[in-house]
């Protein structure tokens, strides 16, 4: 049969667990702050990120990247085809379907 821990051993273990809980809380808070800074930087820079999981076949987009994609689809794409002289330039308008 296993030996019962002493009162001092239990107190020491409780203190260790409390310390670990505080450290975890600080790490989670730092992670949240870092994620918020990343989101803000992506929003300000009008950039984003995406990730594709090969196993699950899931595509994950950041909100900014998703917004960029839908903004791209919602606008009319204009391709300017320049000829030899700027006065005879043609504009080809392609609308997404």
C-alpha cells in the first residue's frame, strides 16, 4: 500500500499547484494580448492569414483575409490594356460571376 503524504508534503504540493495556476493564467493572458495585437496589425495592414489542414480538408481564414477575399469578389475587376499610344487605351471590364 502507498504511503500517505504528510501534512507538510500536501501543503508544499498545494503551493506548487497554486504557482502553476498563476503562471498558466499569466501565459493565457499574454497569449490573448498577442492575438489581439496580431489581429489589429493585420487589420491596419489590410493583410490576413489562412491555414489549410490536409487531414481534415478544412480551410481556416482570419477575419481580415476573409474580408479581403470577399471584397475582391464584390468589386468589378478592371484590366487596362495599353496599346502603343495612351490615347487609344482600351479598358476591359470583367465582372465576377
